[in-house]
């Protein structure tokens, strides 16, 4: 890959390796994040995404390689890095028996804030995330969506520059997933954060500035969502006709384009949106009424890795 260590990047990972016994989880991994970027790190469960986050958080040691966080070295400047980053872990880190208020205050105290600053930070995060009605409730009694909201608040209470979201919506129903993402997107807009997202829900990467796809510890592809869709996502061309159209069928067959007939329309399948557009321009004299369906990030992942996003 063409990522290189660069002082303009707020996060730089260079040639990082990590093994657990004979299982080589991260293999010479190199990635970079620009400040203010929403960066998505995609892969199936077990691909190595959470391992990298845990190394950055100081919970695991890398075997080799370098990681810089805003000019600080992971493995050396641990305490200083903790002040700059917030992490939403895949699994809860709150005490289920304590109230939401007590959990947030305990977490905030870990960042060595002064008493007045601690109180201000607590009040602000409660207001930002509309947690007033939850403060007295035990964390363990909250719904999955409410717990995730509280955890996002916990990860931001010290106003970090970089937010790591490790599978933020795993295990949530669709309604709760949307609620959590509404909170995340609002926070990104208001606080101008750099965000590092790991997920196996491919559609969550659609609004990212940059995407890296990892498989078995290695980067298999990277780029903006649009670039990746052009390269990998199958696209469909629906041509509306009045019954059978032999001229259109001969055209598809001549250019070796896969198609199927469905009453009053033809559905042609292209490897990506780029050749579809070229086909339309070339044959605009024949194709008049049509609809284009773009591929998805699921298509990107499947074609980049040879695996399905549902193969968890």
C-alpha cells in the first residue's frame, strides 16, 4: 500500500506486527489518518481491527513497528496519549451496579482534571448527550442503545482530539444502531474530531472520508468509498422496454454483458459503475429509458476480499 509515515498525519501506523502464538493477527500493517478525518477500518470479526485499537490504547503490546499519535509514540508516551484519545470499546467498561453519574465521574477522574474542570466536563457531556434522565439509574439496567450512548459520552468527557470507535453498534437492533449513529455524527460535526472507526457493518463506512479494508491481518484495499465502489462494486442497469427487445439482447451478448429479462425490462450487470457509464454513453441511441443501481460497500468488501460481509 502507498501509505507512508508522515508528520502531517495525526495517526501514523507503520509496519506493525502482532501475533498470538502462531496466529499472526497483524502483518506489517501501515495506515495513516489525517486530522479531522472520519476513517473506517473494515474487516470481518477476527481480522485484526480490535487488536490494533487495543495496541493504541496501551492494552496490548505490538511485536514490532511504529505508531505515532499526534506526535507521541505508542509504547513510550502512554499517559500523554491517553489525554489525547477517547475510545469506545466493543464491550462495556462501565460498572453495571453503579449509577450512570458515578460511572461517568469515576472515568472523568482518571484524566486528572481539576475539581472545577471535572464538574464542567461532567455537566457538558450530560447536556450534550441528553443523559439527565439516566444519571441515577444503574448502568446495568439500561438498554443496549442507552449503554452505548453513555459509553460514547464516557469516551469524550475529557475532550480528546481523536475518537476510536471499536464496533460501536455490534449487537444492537436497527433502531438502536440508528440512534447511536445519530449521536456519533452529531458529535463529529460539533467537536471536529478525528474518528477511527472499526466495523464489520459495511454500510457504516459509506460516509467515511477514507476506508481501509483488512483481511487476515493485511490491507487488501483502501480509498474513498466512491473510489472503492468504482473499483469493486457491481452495478446494475435497468432498461425499460415494451416487451422483448432483440436489438438490446444482441447488444448485451456482443459485449459479453450478463443480463436477465423481467417482463417489461432488462437488467444488465456490470463489474462496477465505470464500465456501465461508458456503455450508456456509447449506446445512447439505443438505450432511452433506464435506471442505474449503484453497488454497495458489501459488494466492495466481497470483491476486494473474496468473502461475504455476512461471514462472521
